[in-house]
C-alpha cells in the first residue's frame, strides 16, 4: 500500500483494494513499531463520513500487511452482535471531594475523556499524565487500545505490535503497557485465547513480551502501585468447563520482571485490584448469593469479606491512599448499575454516579494515581457530542483478505438473489419484525411491523419473496409458530415516496405454509430453485426437520410435506446449500439428554447421507461433548460452512459488562469436510445469525453520507441473570 495518496481516485482505489490482513504467528516476541503510520489522507477526511466509519477506514490505511488466512471462498458476511450497537460508551471521571457524602450535581461535574466515537470502555489513568487515560475502543472495527494525552486531546491508537482483533484491560505504568490480547491460538480447543502482554513505550525499538505462560489463560491484569507486581484472574492451564457467569478463576500474582514466578494467592476470585504493593481486593460470589469484594494480603493468610450482603459489589478498584474501594453495585429495587465508594474504615457506602446520572448504567471504576479522581464508563447520553445513530451496517475488522464482514443492526440477515438488498428481523420485542435494507446501509423499509418475527430467508429464485417465522422464539414444541411466505412488489422499493426517512411501510401479502395446529415451526431455508423450504418443526413432539412446497405449503391432510429427520432429539436451524446438494443443521442427536450441546450435521435433501461434521481440532469424545454449534450457513460456492461456536471459551469476565446470553459465541468457518477451521470473530460479545453472499463489495460502496439508522439511546440490557431477589 502506498503511504501517500494524492487524488480522490487513487484513494478510492486504495480503499477498494485494502484488506485487513491478519494471521496470528506462533511467536512470543514482536518488534513494537514506534513510528506512527500515515494518517488518513485529507481528501478523505473532508468527506461527510460517520465518525466510526472514518476511524475504520483510517485503521485500514494504517494497518501493515500481514500474512493472510487462506480460504478458497470469498464474499460478504453479515452477522449480529448482541447489545454492542446500543452501548454508546464513553470514558468519564469525577473529582472526589473530601467528604463524599456531599456528592451532587452541584458539587461535582463529570469530565468526558473520549470523543463520542464508537464504543469506549475499560479505561485507566496513565501515571504522571494529568487527565490522560488508556482505554479500549471498537472504533477501528475490533477492540483495540487507545490513549488520550489530556482531557481535551483526540484519542490516538496505541500500536502494540501484537496483531490481534482482541485487546482488553490496558494499564500504563512506568512507561510499560500491560494488556490482554488474543494474539496466540491455544494448542487445544475450549480454551480462551486471552493472555497478558507487556510492551515498553519508552524505547525507539521495543519488544512485546507475553507474561502469561503458554497454555495458560489470564484475564483482568492489575499492576501494583510500584509497578513491580502483576495480579491476574487466571483460568490456569486446565480445560474450560463451560463457565461464563461465575468464572472459576484464581487470583495469581507474579513479578513484572520475572513472570515465571507465579503464585496463587486466592483459589477463587476475579477482577483483582491493588492497594499499594501488599494488599489485593477482588470480587467473587459469596455463599449467601451476593457478589462481594474480598481482601487478601499477598504475603499470605485467608481472604476476608469486605462488602456486606444485601448488595452486589462488582469490579472493585482500590485507592492507593488506603481509604476507599470503588465498586459497581446492583441493589434491590434499583434497575441500574452504579458506581459507589466504600469507606474501608467506616464500612459505609457513598453513591457517586446515581447522584449524577441515576437512569444510566455505569461500569468498571478506576482511580487516578493520587486517588483524587474516579473514572468509569457509561452510555454517553442522547444529546452528547459524537455518534448518535445506530447504523444499519457497520464494517468490522476481518481476518481473511477475500471476505468483507459487516455487523448488521438487526437479526437473521438474508441477502436478496442479486445481493443488492438484505432482509432482517428486529430485536423480537419493540421494533418492526421484518425489514429490508439496501446493501450499502443507506435505506430501510418495513415489511411487517409486528415484533415476534424471526429467522428470515430470501428466496434465491424470486426477488419479491421472503420466508420467515412468526411467533415467539425459544418456546416449546407445541407453541404456535408458523412459517410465512411474504410477497411484495420489488418495484415499490424504488418509489421515491417509499424512500422517505428510509423507514416506509411496503405493502405485502402473506401466506401460511404450515398449519396452525402443528405447533412450533421455524427457521426456514429455501432450496436454490425456490421450490422447497426446509424448516424445523415440533409437530411430532420433538423438534425435527421437514421440507414443504414453498408456494402451496402443507395441505389439510398433511400432503405436500416431507419428514427429513425424525427422533427424540433436537434438529434445528437448517440451511440449504446454494448448489442444492446438502442441508446443514445443528443437532443434539448424539446426546439428546444434553439440551445445550449441539453438533454440526449434514444431510441430503432426500434424507440420505446424514453425517456429523467432525471439525478440525475436535479430536476426542470430550471435545465433541463440549460442542455448541448453531446458526450454520453455507458459503456461496457450497464448499465452506459458517457458524457460531464456543471453541474459544470466554475472553473477559462476563460480570463486568452488559447482558450477553452466550458471550462465548464467535463466528467460525470450516470446509464441508470439517477441515481448515478459521476463527472470524474474537470478542466478549455473542455473535450470531450470519449470512454469506458472493462478491466482495468494496468499502467505497458503503454509504459515505451521515449514517442512516435508529437513534442511539443506550437501550441495552443489564445482566438478566444477576438477581437481587436473594
């Protein structure tokens, strides 16, 4: 890539051909580049780009070429990430008064340290730099590290030298950067890629060093006041057991100068924080059911409980003056998570953020080095400067050169036959159930307004026909859910009146393809000739697969329908290959007693040739028993399978963020025979419902105008499983 672009045409050509190339080499040390990459050319900065897209393009132009994961298939992948588009997080802090009981909107004010671009979180103050913070941001299409050098400075990316699409929990101490990254793939499945690294920032040429032993998983690093000791929440070297709400982690301490001298100081705990160099605080769930903060001396002795029952006290931060810990709390009768100070001498709580923003969730507190400022992250607010729209489509960092990946604002995306349009479902609760997007993200139309619609499939043979499921999701076999054929006039989308606000209602006709007395019918997928639909049904008392005529549906006497699979297990989420030869689906037929364990299966449309896909690296019975594979779809050439899976375990402490139903859910692809496994996403969110279409559209084909989408209101859920009714 040329470092200098001098014309609009050459810029567009550069953007068109630029690929984020990411291969994770098997080495521990890398040279840390100290010369910043070239900035985004001024000709492109003048375009009316959305902030997040601007930063994404900047990242592309600044990213060096790396070896690329090889795949024979190409195209565009759409997918959903639970909650993330709505977060709108920025980093804030307040100056603490001598008497915290007097905190109010009149006595203190918030300082915002980030610029309202994308999602910014998990920050820390930088030593000896007043107002400077280091933090994680999604602005470049994945979780990367950034810093601000003063309260009003623009964030700048920290190029760690670790080429990874996941970074977390950064700390800068004594000109050393400590952070979590997914740089190196473990040698076995069901183990997190998370490990702690150190990079020197005070040398012209420095090396990035892995502090976590190979084969071990470390999360949530904390640096002592002197910088000489590191504490981590460690999963150790054992196999992941499937825990994601209450992680079975230890608190481990080691010298920064010699990370091989590791010592377990607490057998169960997470999110360590230092008071000086000798005392650690951490959180864990107590026997009475309340998450609480505990204290331990690094020199030895049992841990003691600090915060009382009756309140969940999470993600602690200790002040070095010995007076306070700050915690995020959840209290009965109060729906929001808030930051509070806890006086270690009087054992009294003092609310902080509830006095300032009572109706917003606040996360993960941190102190300045002098203990005079308290930071955290929260939704920036609807009227705040910065990104204020949830865009319909947002590009994300891709680890494969010949793929483009887009995060869609919606669920269950499906491409039109020519790829120019995308059908999506809403969030199943409070927005329209079936919509259409232009593939550049600039326009949206509503086909069906009722919210309980899910699992959409566009007919490959008819541009004006979409199939979907109408009814409640995740219900019993006998719940009424129906497969519906939705027909509309494609020319209505071209009507200028229909484009007003990109949200106009399009007239449709609907037809039920399944009988109302046949229970739960869902997840349709269409044959390539458009004549048949495969779907999941609970009509037999078990959820199995059936095929029905895509126009006439099933008759009153059961004619027109074919049972593809049958048994006392769950077969679900089928997908018909573009060449028509195979149907892929998820099933627990290998162990029907386990309702959570799903493998990947293939069958011919006539019911023959059923087999389980043994995915590369899943070599033992224990591996196969752990599989949780869903949302499978074929590549455009029918040679690859794309799906969500739990192979990479969890990347962060789930208790530290908003609700994620399955935070271990990442996108993977493999060949139809199970070989060539590739990880496509790596983060702490649930990623799912992917769709794959041929043709790698260039980034310039995304709308470069101000983004079209819904108003960003911070409408995400707090942890739904964290109850205060104890």
